[in-house]
């Protein structure tokens, strides 16, 4: 009898979910190309993999505190990386040798694991002095070979979001105080550019699943410079606030410290592509950008000439965040459900666990300039 009741309510719940998807004009049919790979009972927002099969994930703490970075075994079991001590920062603690708040990670073109510490214990929270850093971990010994301080390029409101590589240069987005950061990987010098420029400022309302995104106190959420990619030839940097539009600029203007702020801003194509509210992006070796549309649970592609197409739509693609392309031609897709966490859902926790990472074949590899 109990099994019959359970089956009845399972059917009811499934029917209600279908009706809700239809009402919000969201996809209702699952796409067989989407393969579930890993699952978790915490919300993650980043995944990266090595040539020999190691996988790392990052947790933004959006649904509660816990480990910042984990390495996943092939069966999906996670362990703190590089160890538990690095993942156990406490308020008031010296941030040396500990992550304050990891927001992004990726295997770089050198094969090392690069980890972005946002510098603040959460989005919208005051920065911790000395915490905004980039860590370069070598994977043969799992130790930080170098730590880059971003102190010279951040403000008290900064929240360092993500990183991409271009030779000796790396570029980062500041989602808290709108700007880009140019980091010279040889000298370690960090420069703040396009500070407060309209191209990095979130000026439009953000939507997910047809709903306005609101902070825990009910105000409309604004995420400044967020998504970022480098073209395979290194010529262009693409970037945008989370609500779009996607801009681009020739990297020679970014790399030259002698350009004035006004001159640099004049070279930005500020409305290169009109994009929707976006959780994350990736770019392949052909220059095609993959961009999540969190309002319609789909992934779009943008060709090098700016043409937009739909790659896949699926009801499981709930707030796709930072994607990853491996050398076997698979797009890794974290479906994070961030829009159902309290900080993006007016204080309400509505995440449906487990949270998944999927992958799908795209028959294109990554650009070696950013990661190989």
C-alpha cells in the first residue's frame, strides 16, 4: 500500500514539475546527448579536468559553508584539495595558506591547476585584506608553486570572478566592483582596467527560469564583470556582466600599460553580441563561444563572426555555470541550480539535490593558448 501511495505522489510531483516548465516556456524534453557524470549534495560552480583523468570542482558556498575545492575520484567521491586545512578558513584568520572563498578553477596551458580566490567570504561581502589571489598548484606534488597577489588591483567591494590566459598575460573579471584585471604572469604585476566602464557594469535585470533574480533581502541582483574568454589566436578578449551584452576588445590595448583609461574604453566593442542572463561560458579551438542562457535552460553558441545558435536545451540545465572543454572534444556542463539558492532566490533555499555535472560531445577541442 505504501508503495502505491509513493508512486501516486511521485506521478503528481512529476506532473506538477512538467506544468511549471510549460508555464515558464522552458524545455520539457531531455536531450540524450547530455550525459550525467558527477553528482553532489552541495552546489558546485566549476569543473576542470587533466589529460590523465583527474577532475577538480569548486564550491561557491551558495547553499552553505564547506569545502572550497575537491578532487573527484572516477566514481565521483570527493576529497578536499590539496587538503582539509586549505579549505577551513575562519573569519579573522590570516588568509595565508588557506582559501578564503574559491570562485573559479581551471587547468591552465601549463598543465597546472589555477585557483581563483575571490578575496571576500561571499558575494557582496567586504573583502578580506590580502585574500584576493591566484594560486598555481603543480599537480605532481599538489603544492602551490606560486601565489599571485591582486591587492594592487582590487577595492574593498571587489569579488574576483574568473581567469583566462594569453601567453604571459592573464585576464580576470571583478564581479563586485566592475572592472577587468590584467595580470602579468612573469612579473606578478596586476593592473585594474576599464574600472566602472559600462562594458563591465551590470545595468540590466537578471532573469532565470522566467523570474527576476533577487538577493536574500529581496533586491534585484547585479553581478558585474563575470564571463570572460580569449580567442584562440589571442587577439580578442570577450567579456560581459552576467546580464550581458557580450563585449570584446583587442588584447594589445589591454596589454599595453601606457594606454589611458579613455583610450582603452574607446577600443571596446561594447555591444558585440546581445546576450541573455548568463551563468558561464567556454570557447573552443575554432573560436566558437559556448554561453549558457539561464533564463531558458539552454546553451547557445556564438561563432567568431557573432552569429548566435542554440546548441542544446534541456530541463536539467538549471543555471549552467563555468563550462569546460576537454581534449577529447567534450563540453563539461555544471548545472548548478544557483538561482535556487538563497542569495539568488530572495532568501529561499529551493535547490533540488543532487546537483549534477553533465558532458556532451561537441567534436571540438580547447584552444591551447588557454588550456590544452
